[in-house]
């Protein structure tokens, strides 16, 4: 059985992007500071990063994340985790001729439960990596997320995209890992159902 997990960088005040996200500024205005831990990491940051891609069998993402990266050719002929199959939550499927890597991307129009089920079937006993705030919010709200890893950046953005918005209720978390570096505090939680 797959583990459905998200890993995302977040400001101390809960934002995963700055305001005004565009193709040119995919992390919004000032949002690049969230990934500073990737630029000059200490060995503990490198260890956390190397563990994130291990065992990923499928990726689940929202259409906005797909459009932002695909629009600028950000992934080239692959997806966010190389050629790992990606399931994109969407209300409408793009023109097949515009999809750069159609063997990588599958567009799912019948909701989060179907998208997760399809990703899990593809991943087998590997991880389904959830990419982006909207997909993560939908998975958590539907009770489909198993784990979440937060790379907490020592910064206050003030505005942008909140990770824990639109959840619709109380969720208990069990901390299963914590690594503190000068660049970020890496927190890993199991979501208790």
C-alpha cells in the first residue's frame, strides 16, 4: 500500500508562496526565500533533501502547479520527479498536443479521491508525492494524506498562499521527525485519522 505524503517549504506565518504568483515568479513576490535552505544547505539539509525523492512511485499535483511549470518549460520532457508518473487534478484536460510529456502526465477530472486512487495504483508500495498547496489541502481535507513534511523557513512573508487553508476541520498530527538547521526546521508529521 502506498503512503500519500507532501513535502513543502513554508514561512513561519504559514505561507508556501509570496503574493502574486506568476509563471515568471512561481513562488510569488519574495517567495524564493522559502527555498533558501536548498541554496547553501548544511549537511543536515542535504540529508533531508536526498530522502525526499526516495521511493516516489507517483506524483499528485494540481492544475495550477502543472500550468505554471509547464508554461515555461520548467520540467522539459519530464515532471517534477523525473519521469515518474504524474496525476494532475483538473476540471478540464488540456489539448493533448500542448502536453510536453504525455506519457508522464495523466489528467484527472473526477476529483481528489479518484486522483489519489489512480496515483496509488500506479505507485504500488511506493510513495505518492503530493505537489503544491491546493493538492495537499484537498488530500488533507478528504482524509487521504498520510504524512506531511514542512521545511519551515525562518521568515515571515505576511501574505501569499497559505498551506493550511480550506481544510474544514480539526486534524491531529503526530511528529515523527525534526531536524533543525540555520536554514530551516524540517518537521515531519503523520496525520492521525
